[in-house]
C-alpha cells in the first residue's frame, strides 16, 4: 500500500513538472530536493576565560539572508527562490525595469584624487572649458586650487601642467566608458579600478567630492554595477550566487535618490562591497559564473506583501539562527525580517565563524554598559519571544542607585566587541 501511494505521487509530480517550462521544472525539482533550513544542532565554542561568558554564532548584524546559509542551502539542492523566500518571509520575487544610473560615492572630504588611464585614453570636461584628453598609461590629478582669489578645482597632468580649472561647485568629469581607470581619492583607504562609466569631481567648501557614475546603454547601469559586486566568492554554487544577485539588486533599489534620479550608495560594507573591474576580471578567469547569475536574474527584485521592494538586509552568517529586527535595532519589527532557524543549511556551508566565544570579568562587563556593578544579566534564547521583547537586560548599580536597563542586540554587540548579534550570555 505504501508503494502504491508513493508511485502515485511520483506520477503526479512528473505530470506537474512536464507541464512547466524547462527552467520552472528545474526549479520545482530543486525545491523538492531542498531540505528544511533548520533542525540541526550547532555546537558551542569552547568555554572562554572570565566570569561572564558570551557564546556566539555568525558574523554581522544577523538579519535577513545569511550568505553562508545560502551557500549551504544551494549545496543541498535548494533553488535561489526557496533560499530568498525562507530568509525573507511573506515576500515575492518579481521582474521590474530598472534603468536609472548608479552613483557611487568614493570620497566626500578628499583634498585631491588621482586617476590612472589604464587601458585607453580618457576625455576630461569642465563647464565652459575645452575638453582635454589624458593618454593611456598616464596618471592625472584633480586637486583644490584658487585662481586669482577664486576657489575651485584643477586638473593637473603627470608633468604638473594645469589642464582644466573650474569654480567651486562645478564638476570636472572624466569620461572613460569601457576603458579601465583607477581612481584614488586622497582620503580613501583603497582605490577603485573600474570601466563604468565616468568619474566626477566637485569642490565644495575646502574639500573634494569624488563619485563614479555608472550609466545605462546596451546594458543597464544596475547590471553593470552588479557585475562588479564582490559580496560572495565566485566559486560558490550557482543558486547561492543567484540569491545574492537578487538580494543585492533589491538592496540597490532601496537606495534610490529621487532628487538625483539615481541609485546612490558607497562601495564599502556600509552599503555593498563593490570592487568594480577587479571583480569582473576575477569572474572572467573562472568562466563568468557570477555574471551568469546576474544575467539569469536580470530585473528580479524582492517585494513585500504591499508590492514594494523590501529592505534586503543580509550578512555573512548567522551561525544557525537569524535575528528578528526588533532584537537587533529595537523600536519596531519588519514582517520579512524575522528569526529563522537555518542551522541545517549553515551546517552544510564553509562558515568559519559558526561558533565563537568571548569572556569578561564582571567589572569590565559592567563598565561596557555604563554600570558601576551588576547583579544580574541575561538575554532570551535565540528565536524566543523574550529575546525580541527585552533584548539584553542588565540590573546593577549606577552611582549608588539600583537600575535595570535593556539594550538592543546591536548595541550589546558594539559595546562588547562581538562578531555578531547572535549570542547568549552565561
């Protein structure tokens, strides 16, 4: 009897799959083979020294998609849609036309910036100035300068010759679409190697703002931008790369600036890690695996129940359990940023920060939270209601008064210098 039922279900499954397109059929089979995300046991790290012991999991803010969790899920046969629907509850994936340019802030307070024309000549323009051409292989500099008492910005070639001068507030632009350049503001810790599309330099007060503007052409600015996004290793499974591409594209849409009519963000972990051509070149050496994931999900973003793009938060890993937004940041919750047990998926990943621990003396612990001494402390179990409602609760004395305070997971993470918000106290 069991065999007959199983055989009947198998026939129904085959009939259902046969009515789908090849892509839909593949996704259906993948979803059928995908195990549930949770239910595995994640071992704790070894006990640290100290009176108060913190046991933690993962790296980052702990909300939304776990990148290592997605890697493990893809290894287990899960589709990118299943991965995204699991981490972002109650959402849908839809295709939208995204044609606005992308504006990347490289520096706001630089004193100067160099630009090396690596693979071709660069055309420079300034309002009211005759355009000049920078030869291939040369490095030119934009710097603060005053001309007859008028503050402005100047373009100087490799021999120190003045090529352009514009007044404060007027941009100097380097047009280099398709040609690789290296832009290095004086105030930035690293340079950007990119081929899209123009670098823009504007003096405001006594500082230089530097941005890279990606425009649309045969390919949209969004697709060009995503090609240079270095959030996860290119070698990861295809479905994990697709999940990352959709999450990153969705995050980008939340950064739309209506006054500039562009998506505006930084190139660092403050937003998303963009390394431009360096990532594109690495991807080309590995067979364009990342580019294929970006193209396969072209235009796809994640929408909430009202049809609006979600705030697609993600971090390196959660080490078995994602966090509810209220625990991390307090005040209010977001329907799609809820705690998810992803222990089974994480266990199948290469997560190097699955478990860790850190110890504190009672005196050190108290001072980090502004107490003179502490009498009790605690945080709810991961995934519990008390964790969401109260966060980290500490009782102790401050200037002779007995006080109880509550802290968000993010605040506690910062005060204790932890890797993530996924921790418990003992």
